[in-house]
C-alpha cells in the first residue's frame, strides 16, 4: 500500500476494509480493549469501529476515546484563532468561496501592517496562538506570508504562528520554517482520487499527488509538526478517516512522528461556491464517530474541531476525543480589526461558520464541562515537536506537562483580562479558580506540583509566559 518514501493511498484496500455488515459486538469490544492502551489502532481495527451502528457500542467507542484523550493530554483543550491574510486564489475548488471564478467575492489581501493589527486584536481577546490562512495568489502569497509572520512576532505578543497555505517545494518550506512557523497545515480535502478530480477542475491544486506529498516535503524541510485533514462531506466520511490515518502512519514510518494535528472540518455553505448541495452528508453522530476513531487510531494527534460546527456539537465532541478548538473565528481577511462598518459590502468570507461565540464564552463552556481551556504554546518553543513530542506523548509523559501548562495559561488569562469583564469578574474567577484548583489537585508529580504552585504566585505578581 505505502512505500517508505512515497505517499500513496490504496483505495482498493480502504474500500475492502469498509465493505460488509456491521461487526459483531464481541469484535468491537476486542478493538476497544486494545484501544484503551492508548497505543493506536490498525486500519483494519479502525474500520471495525467505523462500521459500527449499534447505539450502545457507539457510546462505548465515544467513552473509550474520551479516556484515551484524558490519559495522554489530561483535561486540557487548546484554543486558537485563524487569521486570514488574503482571499485571492487561482484555484477552482468547487466547495470554496475563494475559488477563482467567484465574481461575487470582494477580493482583499492584507499587508503585513494590516496583519499585525489583526493579530493585535486577537491578542487583546487573549489568544497567544494563531493560524495564518491564505489563498493561492500566484503573485504574492509566499512573500507576504513570510513578511506577515515576521511582523507579527516582532510587533505583538503572539507566541506561536501556524500557517495553512498552498503546497510548495522543500526550499520554500525551509524559508517558512526559518521565519518561525510552528506547524504547517494543508488539507488533502478528499483522499478519493476521482472525487478530488471533480472538486478541483482548475488551478495548481488539481495535482492530487503533488498535494498528497506536501507533508513529506514539509518534514524534509525541518517541520517536525504538520497538520492534515479531509473536508468531510465530499466523499464517504469513513473512507476519509481511514485515508487520514494511513497518511499519518506514513509520516510516522518515514519521520518518526504522526501528524501533529488532524482536523475534521465539515463542508459548510459558501457564497459563490460551485456546489448546490453536500455530495456525501455527514451527520452529527457520524462526526462524533469520526473524532473518536481518529483519537483511538492516532492517540497522540491533536483532533481539531472548527467553528463550522455548532456550540452544542463542539461541546459533545470534547467528550469523544477532540482536543483543539478554534474560537471567535472570522474567515475573511480583515475580520478582526475594526475598520468601520462592513454594511453593504460583498462578502469576504471563505465559508460560513456556526459557532459565533467570543473566546471568553468558549472558555466558560469548556470549563463548565470539566475541561481546562488552554492557551499554551510551550511545545513549539521548547523543541518538544516531531518525534520528540510523539515519543513523550505515547509514553504517557505529556499529560502532567499539558495539565500544568494549561493551568498556567488559564491563570495568565485571568490576570490579564481581569479589567475587561468587571461585571462578570466574580463569577468568572469562581469558575476558573475552581477549574485550576481541581486540575491542580490531579497533578501526580509532587515536584511539578510544588513548582506549579510557585509559578502561579509569580503570575499573580506580574510574571508572564511561565511553563514546564
């Protein structure tokens, strides 16, 4: 199916694994017993879970995924925001509002100075991690992205930048890495070759194999952490999940680390797109199964859920293995920094979103579910990436660090935002203090616990950016 150096998808194998009737109860429970060890699952084992339909067995799958996430990462939920640099694009992707033939879209590219204003607006909300996103503008996207990354690091307190950008050659990836980008992200959209061809009729993105090899080139260039994912709704979601796992497994075999993140965006309406309906609709229950299967098959990965989903579903997905959420998202260039009223203007958005809550509301919701909202950026800045991150996590040594760093980032947020929500301050302090206290009590390493207590006091006295 896969060679060491070339990423390939064996479509026949994946389809064969998904053929047949739902598995017997005993078979599903055998797979879950294996999954509970948090060492991952084979494609065959994952296919068994994806073919399960019996409600009680699905509940057990979801619960197992929740346990595995807790075992490796604790109760922390990482938060970030996308920052769109440009909606210029020369691709014809049918599902995207940015596609080149969309004449209803007002085109806009932000200068590095404008990007800094956007980043400052996100920083004021409390974000420390952002994901820069850009369309494939042949004239300027690469240089503008590099300059924007450098400007944000220089002019703001944003601590780590991820980039979702067009695929490129190894030398270009090296430049991106040199600028300080923490994670390179690009989605295959669909791993099904025939569907890919239909969805990408024009533009450089038409080349399925070149896009599939992007993560190999990125990791060859020095990126320890890369993010992959399908756009759910273009083809059978079960096939896309298995293919994503196969892709991640290839990266592990070649580079010693699975995909750092696997995102699960679900197709949403986009003004000016070329699709009138969703080709392969994915239900909310199937979204839960998608998240759970990815968590169990690739336990070290960050399973990312975007604001395409409703607040209610995103909350449920936290209990089935999701570990990262975007928040307060705008999918248009210039969507955060105030530049006067946008009334009467054409849309600048790539797609519509469903969860419009501000960061604070998302954090409150996470806390109320018993999780710790985390704005941590530590791993990228301490070299805990790639195979180092994978080895540390799979051996169970990341949970304490994640818990402690989530506590510290939440405490920093509380101190920094204390003057911004005075009416709610007392209630928020009670909620977040309760979360911090409960999570602190669960730290098993007494040495870390003592150090954590000291660092919390240091944050109260004015110190910032403390971590383990």
